[in-house]
C-alpha cells in the first residue's frame, strides 16, 4: 500500500510543479514589465535634462513617478490607474501638478469568472429576545347611524350617516332617501287671501346661514321676516320700517345689512335673524340714490356728499362719488377729477362696475373722443382696449370674464382676448336683452333677442353665441330672468306658452320646466329674485287666490343631495 501511495504522489508532483512554474513565470514577467516602464521613464527624464541649455548651470533634478486615478477619456471599462511622471523642479520630493510632464493610463483586465463557492459557514447562535414595545393607542371604530321621519323638506325620509370616529360621532358622508315627493309650494300668506305680500318696493331678501331674511307687507306696512324652510318668523314689529327700500339687503360680518325707517329717519340697520340693531346715525338720511358695496373687511355707504366706511376702523370721506366698485380690496370710483383706484387718480370717467383679472382692472369708461369703450388699468395707467361704433345702453352686459376673455356688449356681443389683446365681435345676430348674466363652464349665459326666436336664453364663448332652447316657439318670448347658479346648475324663471312664469332648470342644450305653481300667471318672477337656502329654492310668484307670495321648491334631487324613491 505504501508503494502505491508513493507512486501516486510522484504522478501528482509534476502537476504541482507546473502550477508553481506558471505562477513564477507570471511574477517574473510582471517584474520585467515594471522595470522596463521605469527605465523608459528614467531615460525620458534624462533625455529631457540633456536637452536643456548646456551653457546654463543646472542643479541636479530628480525625476518622480506617482500613481493616481485614471486620467481623461481613458476607455478602461474595468477601471485602472494612471502613472504620472515629471522632474522635481522645486526639490520638495513631491510631484506637483505643474511638474507633471506625462501621464499614462493602465487599465485593469477583464474580471475573471467567479471561483467555486466556499464551504458553508457555521450557524451563529440565536440572539436574545428584545423587550416588548409599548402598547399602541386604541384605534377609532367606524359607525353607521340612521334617522327617519320628516327631515328638511322631505316628510318621509331615511338618512343614513357614516363616520370613522364613533367617539366624536362626526358624520363624514350621508345617503339621503326621500320616499315620495319633496316639498314644493306656497310658503307665505302674509297679506291674507288675495292680497299681495310682495311688491316692487317690498320684496328684498338674502340668505343668512340657514335662514332667508326677507321683506314682505301686510296692511300697507312693509316688515322684516325670516324663513327656515317652510316656517315663517316675523323679526320686526308691525310698523312700516321699509327694510332695504334704498340699499337692498347685503350680507356682511355674518349679518344682513339694510336701510330701514324707524318712524323718524332712514338709517343703516342690521339683523342676525333674531334681533334688529340700528348701525348708523348719518348726518343725512339714506336715499334712493345712495348705494352700498362691501368686501370681507369693510362695508361702505356712498351718498351724494361722501362715503362712510364700516369695519374695524370706521371713517368718512367727503365728496361726490359715482359708479363705485370694491374689487381686489381696492376702491374704484369716479371722483371730480377722474377715475380713482385706491386713492390714485388715473383720469377718464368710469361707466360700469370693475372686474379684476390677471393683475388688471377692466371696466367701461371714456378717456378720449371714442366714447364709452372697454378700458383696463393696473392701478396706475388707463388703457383703451376697444374702438366700437355704437352706443352702450343700460341693458347691455357690463364687463364679465370667463377665464381668458372679457365680454361686453354694444348692440352686439364683443369679447376681448387678454392673451392677444384684441377685441372681437362674437355675434350681431343675437342682441342682449338685459344685463342678467351668469358664468358657467367657461361660457356666459344671458337673455338674448333675435327677430326669429324672440327673447330666449343664450350662451356664448369667445367664438359664437348659441340659443339654448326656443322655449316658447316662434316669435313669442320666454323672457328669461333671475338666472342663478347652484352647485354647477343654472335655474331661472321663464314665461311658458300660457304667459305664466315657471321655474326652470337649464342645461347645456335644454331648458327643463321643474315647477309650475300656477298656470297662466303673468306676475310670477316679477318681484324678488331666486334665493338658495340649505333645502329650498325660494322665489316670489303670483296666484289667483293668494296674490304674490313666497314659494319654495326642493332642489335636492337635481343637485343629487337626495335620492327620490
């Protein structure tokens, strides 16, 4: 056996020797290459020294070689290094940057195939268990609750409320089901029987939270009331206070402000829906020619001798001011010497309310011999933007914007493009019938007149005017009025074919009648306006048996707040 092992060992010995010889040859070859490189570089440096001017005394200079990172566009995919050489001219034994005379890149060879996997290592010992974390907060539980019975304007309602925090009980979403029809009909009979509860001088109103604050009359006296859905409450006494006769109703500071007569003089009053408060003792009574404007911070009354500001700091400014607007927190009006914007006089004369768009104010004004035209200002300048032949009347649309265009009318409908700063005649086929106009979906909606269709409802963009629906066919007119927008939906009062006013829902290409309170009554939609309460759309309409009264119509099914089943 021993001899067999010796024989086998002798057979393996040449292989071992061959491997050792190969490694030794590689090392020898590498050493030779390095020596050659060093000799070449040394010869290059000595040659450089020899080439120096022999007439000059030269101090002995050493050549230096250093290794660094790859230099320039090297093309070394596997990486490598650079060999930098040069003369140590300053004799600091360091190859400074300015002393480098040559750089050679040396690339690494391609990565070889991976070697065989090594033996599996020993399993380590299990570590000790960590300490338990602290107990987390208890999560909130979701909940569902329901309510049945009379809810809002639905007599048979099922409301399912859902939330994610049972502790607070906050409802985050609701499903409202109404079994049958929701309320629609007459709410008031203040002037009993066939008497009119509303008239031209006594039909003002405004929404305050969940209340409609309005004026109505009985026995010849105009008083103040509130409506919460179909429940009416009288706020003032039964005397003839004439609320809002001159200034109308304005919401400001969570109150409704209006002028009222207390038996001695007409001053500014306000109500929170429960009580009345006299707010002014002006030197002159409020008259029909006076006006009121407001923003979030102040309310201003303009009279024929000056204007009074109500807010955190009240003030009075004397003078005669007309066509006043409060836009972008800036006061714009006509003064004796021209248009003033926030106290800066820019000349000219303003003839409309102002609007603000992309850093500029737009309004109708005169500034030269061209008459009333569209103008703009940045608060310091005054630029005329149009040159249109034709007078602008009180029935025309005053400047109104739909994002990138300013619309106004002078007989025909015009638009001014704010990007290319050009005015265009949109249409001359449809004349503006009145100034009642709203903006929705980048189009303006207004009453228009044509020889073919009469007075009907139109909409327009900067390119065309479209008649929505010939609601009363032929030459007869529907006379749209009181257009109002709620949650992206338009409502208006239109005359039907019998001549009576009906409540309509307006879509892109259709006028849909939703409520006809009394067939063939011409006074419907004449007084008041459309008001949107939390549950009801309010309007004033006429009936044969009760005169002009307040009506309500539940709009929840159209706005999808309620599901009718």
